[in-house]
C-alpha cells in the first residue's frame, strides 16, 4: 500500500466501525469502505486497536529492537537512571534519539487512550 497523494510507502491501516482509515507517514489521511459497503476491505473480527496497529513499518522495527534489548538487558535497565537507559537504547538498538522518542511518545499516547476508554 502506498499513499495516493505523495506515494509514501509507510502507511498504517486502522479498522474503524464505519470505514478503514489509512494514514501515511507524511500525514495524509484517507478512508476506504468495507466490502459490504462496496469497498474492497474485509471487516475485521475485532475493532480493538493494539499498539502495533498505530506504528508505521519502520517504527515497528525500532519497537521490536527496543523490546529485544529490554529482554536481553532487563537487569541493567531495572537498575540505571533514565539518561543511561536512553543512551543504551540508542547504542544497542542502533537508533537515533528521534526514533526512540517517537516510539516512546506513541506508547505514552496509546496508553493514555487505552486508560481513558477503559473507564
């Protein structure tokens, strides 16, 4: 899938009750219909959104690297200050500060949304 406006290949797909929402990494948003409304998309079994659903493909790779690093170095990450953690993440995962912060912001925002909708 790619954006019809800018040809960006990094696109996320979110299943909503009424339509399928797409967004490219450059911010273009569009909606497409489900098959029962004349579109080409099959309705999902669930509309519940997971964190991975809001990550672009390149962000999913960074997220996986972070999770793998946390699993491998759990004892270290449980015992050091946040600055040391950040430096270690960037070094061990070969990611930039911007990439790391983007993922952490998305995790924070996702958790806020999940907390607000569960009440």
